[in-house]
C-alpha cells in the first residue's frame, strides 16, 4: 500500500459523502465510509484514524488543496457538510 494510504480514494469518498444531501455525516461515519472504500481496494488495509480524516478535510478546504466549501455545522459532534453555492447545479 502507498505511504499516503490512498489519499485519492479517501478524497473521493469524502466528496461522495459531503455531496449526499440525504444523510448527515459525523466524523465516525466518515471514518467508517472511508475504511469501507479502502477495504474494497486493499483487503489488507489497516484503515484510517480520526486525525487522518481531520487532516483530509483541512487539506480539502485549503486553497492549496481543493478549496472545497466544507463547513463544520456542530463542532462537538463534528458534523460536516458541503456548502451550497448559489447558482451551482
């Protein structure tokens, strides 16, 4: 496995989760969804930890990353969503 634990797979999984308007994702939900996606690719994957998900979200929000409009809705429960951009379809 790559040393970055398949960052592209994780980012795609986060994007899929954030774009799902029918479900609210908490940090543990993101960890579970990410681990399932990684296990599909590599059955021997050790999975990801909470800090790695936080770093992924931080990178995705950063202008050097994807500048994704991700916002934290509840800090204690760590509920994340993608901001709805006016005019975006």
